[in-house]
């Protein structure tokens, strides 16, 4: 989180804003937790003798916290983008960075959640309703997407699954092929629906996302699965 929580959830009943949601107190987020744990892990790897006990304890507590906020369906709610594909990526990355085995129940349950939401065209898609309703968008990215899928959501899902070394290679191949198919002749990917959000109800477009994350996802899948992706 950005600052310590000094209030209670019921404060939200006093929210005077007609635009922002969940703003009366600060919360702990899967995104901030993963980023903080990553910093601690990489610092510890470089300086293993500096405040060793404190850092290891902080990483352990962070890992347990991330498990505690995992939803019953295996997902994590993403507070800074749309939405569950994004949160799942941070959740899996954070746990693995903290030493969790890819075969652990928490990570496998998240993989199952993502695989259950892969669309017929091989991609994944969500829209702004996931953020507002706090429930995976039933029709994916129905507007401003492609058959309910979107390149950014697909990239986040592939990043999560490949970090977990998902054994469903066919699902990975379908997602990779979808991203490759959606790339434009100029090398760009199409600008689709809003992928960013803050305070639950405010959408924001980050135009670079459509290129940064597909490239990143394709590179990671290639590094993780290699020539297996080329087999029919």
C-alpha cells in the first residue's frame, strides 16, 4: 500500500465522491505487494548479509498476505488495470518471486481460473465492468475488442501462465497465435478498449500497453516454452 491503513471499511459509506470508489482509506494491493517483494528479493540476492532476518521475514509475510487476498475462484482482483488478468499476473509473479513453487495450490488454482476464461479465438478479454462490479466481465471485452478478447488482457494472462510454467501448452500456443494474428502490418497492435483504471471507477487509456505487453508476453512464452510453440 502507499500508506498505513488508519481507518475502517465502513468509512466508505461516507464517501462524498460521485466518481471515485474505495477512496476513504488506503488498502493493500496485490500490485504494490508484488512490487515491494520483488525489490526485497532482488536486494537480498545482491546483498545477502544486509538485514537478512528482517528482509526474509518481510518476504514471508508478504507471501502469506498475497495468499490471504486470493479469491475463492483462484484469482486476484487488480486495482490499477482491467482487471483480473492483470491481478493474476501480479499474484503469480509475486508468489514465485517469494519462493513459492509453481506447483503450489495457490498458483495452480490461479492458472485454472485463467484457463477457464480463455475465449474461443485463443485470447482473453475484460472490460471496465470487471473493475466496477469486481467480477470477471461475462462477455469479455465485448466492445472495442476482438470477439471478446483484447491484446493487453491476453498478454497479461500469458505472462501469468508462463511465469507459472503452465503445462497446458495448447492454451499457451492459442494465446500466442492470437497475439501474432492481431499484430498489424506496421508492427503495431490495435488500440482497443480501456485497460487502465484507478479508484475502481475511473478508466484510463495507456496507449503504450498495446505494444509493451504483447512483446513482453511473446518473449517470455518463447523463452519458457521454446520450439514447443512451433509444433502443430
